[in-house]
C-alpha cells in the first residue's frame, strides 16, 4: 500500500493552495497517494494529480486581510472550532500517513489530536529569530495620522502587546485541547509543526545547513502561477520599448493600484496591468493595457520590470530574471520585501506612501542601472539550479522512514 499524503491549503490568497499544488507535483512520480483539502473556490485550478479532493471551509481572504489590517484577531474562537471539527472529519475519512499544510494554522491542533505527522509550509522571513524587527505595516489610523518614523516607534512599543493578544488566541485554543502553548512570538504560530519547509533558495539569509536531525528544511521558491497562453494582443505590443508588468494580486490594494495607474499613465514604456478582476481605474493612455489574468511566468519572460504587492509574486520575477518593486500593505508583504531587498534586485515603496515622483524615479533608476538586472539574473540562475523535486522527495522519504 502506498503511503498517503494529505495536503491542506487555507485560502487567504492563491499562493497558499498554489504552493501545495507545486509540492504535490514534485511528488507525482514518487509513488505516494496524494489528496488535497482546499476551498471549492479554487476547484477549477486543482491539477489532476490528486486521488481525492476534499472541500475545505476557509474564511474569505478579504475578511482575514481586513481584520489584520485593523490590528484585529484573524480568526474567531468559533471559526477555529469549526475548522478543527471539519479537519477531524477529513482526517478520519482519509487516514493519511502525513499532512502537508500551507497556512492552515488550526492544524497545529487537529494534526496532534489525530496523531499524524504535520509538515508546515512557511515563508523563510517568518523564521523565528532573536531580536526580530517587524516593519510597521499599513495600519489605519496609525500610519495615516503619523509620519512613518513616529508610527514605527509607536509600533515597536505596542506591537509586542498586539502579538501577545494574537498568540493568546492560539495558545488558549491549544489549551482547550490539552496542548502546550507556543509562547508570545507570532513567528512561532506561523511556523508551528512537526516539520517546517521554508520556501526559499537556501542562502538568501544566513542559516545553519539543515541535516537529518533538524525539523527545518530550506527547499526553494515554490513558484506557482496561473497557466495558459498569452493573449493574442500580446504579440501586437510595441517591441521597441520596455515592458513593465503590474499585478494587484489576490491580496493587493485596488485603491493603491488605482493611484499607481494614474501616476504611471504618462510613461513611455508599455504597462501591462493584471487587475485580478479588481476595479482598477481605466486609462486612456495608449501605453497601458489591462487584463484580468495572465500566465505570469510566461508574461514575465517578456518584461523588463515587475511591480506587485510585495508578496511572493516577486519570486516569480526573480525566477524570470527581472527586477521587482514591491508596494506592500500587510505585515507579511513588508517582511517579504525586506527579505528580497537583500538580493539587490528588489526595492520597496510603502503602500500607504505611494507618490508619483518617488515611484517614477525608482522605475527610471531600476530600468537604467544594470546592477538590478544583473542581480535578478543571478537569482534566476540560483533558482534554476535548485533541484526541488529530488530535494523534496528526499525530505518526505526521511520523514516517512
């Protein structure tokens, strides 16, 4: 009987099920039986590599992001209780040998209650570190009322209390099920699991080389994107000018990107804007084209610069060898921008401080200075040399031995 692996994906953004799709694809020739529990909202995107698919309830991503942006708790007690009940039913039905999860935080309880090994997929910038400093995200009204240095100072004072409240939600939840608390560091909540897989190229940040004794593994960027053909109009775009790809993403701010379109509509480059069906301002500029969705990996191969929300879509730009500008809003995106800035290929402009002159000046600099493109090409080579399939298969073999 083949070992059974069950993936769980919370659906806050498409990146969560997307990373599960990538990992499952890496195992499709390994002889395991694969299943996935995911929101039915992404059912049309699920690749045909799973023997079973379980519908999984997820709170709407906009609800989660709205709560977090206001400094509120991301889940209610009732929502977490409902998650655990649903997960218990799925686990009892499928009886997996291993759970692999992306941001389904309730599995820290459910997996333990079911006595099934639990692998948590996490972004490396959430790795717990001593004296970890968090950038103040877009927090209304804090960052709208005060200059950023003052807002950051206030955030440094009050964030630990907010994180403690955040952690208390999960610590109390665990205590109700007889499990030990995780402490008051939010990073421990996001990286809780029997094993942790960090989705980054090993070496971006100094870290001990993982070995057989550790529960932590640095695998590499799990770059997932919608697949398909480029639209017919793509071939009609001017070939004598640079192309800038702009994506709102599933967790971006349409309001900010409306300002961005207005700020950039007089540029000479071709701007291709992926709206993700958000209400993005139309422009009469002949240099701007809009699309609800595009196959990002293919599109980036033909572009010179990427502008996104600062999340993991920037990894797609690095894989394509082009520089990226992040315009973040939530804490996760700010941490990602800070992390990727160390590559020399990525820059950041705060989502609550997008100014036309600053943005245009940054684009001019990144298109003109070869260092950004060279740094992006270097990271593309590094990503290309990461043997994800063999590395991941080896990790799973070690866990299931």
